[in-house]
């Protein structure tokens, strides 16, 4: 067959067409990123303290996205994980960050951040205050169109990953003036400290022959800034100093202010017998935070020895003018000498309280009913600030 009669390849299969297509997609991506947006005139000379006071600290991603127009021009606060960093010019960046932390430390729900300041990197954990700008549309690498909320960062800080008693941060502020832009950088040191002020342990064998140990701890914020407490690890030791049991548990309340206390009881299953345990230890981690806890009152509580443990019932009261979500009752159990022997968390249903309303709860401590002499109830919420 003659060369001129050979069937030609379709245009979309030719190598030069594929290269042009790829270049076209890349041009679209670069074009869609644009430059960084600037803060509104209102916030160009506003202090960080005023920005923090004005910020909405408990706005869900769904509300931010679905009702975005209601929040345009308002300041919001979020923790997040940086997933993409694009340098615009100088110290200007367009970031994408996920702002919802789910199970197993997996972050989701991304936003665009227009940011000017010290360089941040992908996978940095950040906290930021920013002005809601709207919803921004961009094209993915496959050419699909996607929209996510857009925020102009007014103040951003990279959080330390490791536990440190003196967290040092570089704060980058952008101050706008009539004659131009002046960058002001300041270094601040906040003493974030926490200590275990009391630790105890109890061991017992259940009715089915299982050996248990409970290691309790009272943790006090001894610094001058709010802290967020992570999980605690409890260990028990034998006479040779070897670890014969270990487990972890969440500390509550999770956020505490200076001089406030948090509590934990780590239950360790399938340990050695009580006679073989000689010591126990609580270890924990924490970090500085600007989050603030919401006050919840515990009222009308009563406790008694039940059929399978020590039962405490009562109510949680919301003294504020706003609805509070994710409420919990923390019940502390003490022996006759006022040593903390167990901690239980009760999950009321429903787990939200309307303004000046109440919700009931019940908590039980099993197997220790014979040594429990008193208790204390602390109400708290896992929703931070208003």
C-alpha cells in the first residue's frame, strides 16, 4: 500500500497534541492560582489582640462553606494542616490547608489561605486568624473545576510538634499604612508548663479472674498561657523496675487555663497480680493554645453504691446565652483519704444544651465501689470558645 494511502492517526493520539494539552492544563493551573489577596482596610491597622477578640472560634467547615456569604468580611480562627504551598512573590504565599481533624489524626476539609509572612511548609500544623474572602474556584490537575472557601490570613503561627516548656514562636505581622507597607516582626515567649501534682494506682482482680490496674493523675497548668493536653500514658512496674503493663487514655478537660487542673485514669488490662506491682507512672504531652474552654455547671448530682459499681447521676447546666455542643460530665472518684482512684466520662444524650437549659447524665465506676468514699463532678464541653 502506498505511503499516502496509509491511515492517519487521530489528532488526539499524536505526540505533539498531548504535549500541547499538558502545557495548556499547566497554564490553567498557574493562571487560577493568582496572587495573594490583601486584608480589608479595616484590618490593616488592627492589633492582633483585637483580631483575636473579634474572631469566630467554633465555626464548622460546613457552615463556612454553605453559608459563606454570611461570613464574608468577618474574622475566623482555625487549626489546620498545610497541604500545599505556592510562593506568589517575595514573602507572599497561596496555601491550601485542611482545617478539620478527624479520627487517627487525619485532616480534611480544605481552604485557600492568602498569606504574607514567614515561610511555612507542607505538613506544618498551623493556627491562624483570617478574614473570610468568599469562595474560590480553581482547576484540579485533571482539569476539573472545584470551589473551596478562601481566607486572607491576618495572623498565623506554626505550632511546635514536640513538647516544650517554653514555646518560642516567630510572629509575622503585616501593617498597612497610607504611604506603603511596613512589616513588623516580633518574637514572643509564652511559658507553657504543666506538672503532675498527684498520681496514684490501684489494682484488682475481676470476678472472671482478669487482673486490672488503674493509674490516675492530676495535671496542673503551672504556666501563664492556656494549654491543650494530649493523651496520657500509664505504666506499672514490678520489683525489678520492669514495665509489666501499659495503656493510654485521654486527659479531660482537654484545654485548661493557668492554675486549672485536668484529670486522667488509665485502665490497664491483663496485668500481673496486685502483689507484684510496686510502682506506677503517668506521662503526658501538651502544647500551648489560644483556645478557651466553655463553662458548664454540674448541678443536682447524687451518688450511691449500685449493683455493679458506684453510680453518679446529675445534670449539666449551660449558664450562657448560646447553645453549647459536645458537653460531657467528668466524674472524679476518691477514697476515704481523698486520693483520686478513678475518673469516668459521661456522655449525655443529647450532647448539646440550649441557653440556660440542662441535660441529665449518669456515670459509673465498676469494681472499686468498696473503696470509693466520695466524688466530684466537673462539667465541660469539647466545643472551644464562642
